[in-house]
C-alpha cells in the first residue's frame, strides 16, 4: 500500500494549522478560534512549508496514476501559495482583501450549523480576540 495518503494527511494537517480559515472553510473545525499569521514571520512559515512540501512531493515516485494527479494538483497549489506570498502580496495594497479575509474567517462560524450555537460563538469569540 502506498504511503501517499498518509503524507497528504500530514500535508493538510500542517496547511490547516498555518491557514486556520482555510481549515474552517474545508469543514475542519479544530482551528476555528485562530487567524492565519499575516506577519513577516507567518509568511516565512508559509514559504518554508511550501518549499519543504514541494521537495517531498516532487521526490515521490512510483505513484498510482490517481496519486500522481493529486500530487501534481498539490504542487500547483504550492506554486499558487508562493506566488500569493512573494508576488501578489494582496494584503499590502488592497484594502478590500482585508475585508474579504475577515468575512471569510467569521461568516462560516455564524452561518454554518456545524455545531451548537455556543460552540460556534466560542470560536467566533476566539477569532475576535486575536
């Protein structure tokens, strides 16, 4: 059996830890009370994540065809992440990017009924404190 699914799980665990709003959007609520770190240090962690996983995924050989497609998709997502952090830098020049980021972080906690209201409000309060 291939080790690829376990590595994808590790990839997603780390990605969702770094990008908690993305985790919420994907339906994983372990990080709901946190925001991503938009600081220089947070960007450095994202870039290090992208470099590490690009190297690991690129080195994977002998994958089944569907695993190779999934690997290539993840590599494209890592390229997009690097472009966003290094080149686009949307939060530096587009005030609406902040509005959308806040909305994307708060709206799912209020609008989606994934847990009782008290649990969702505790997550909302956690994001409000950060």
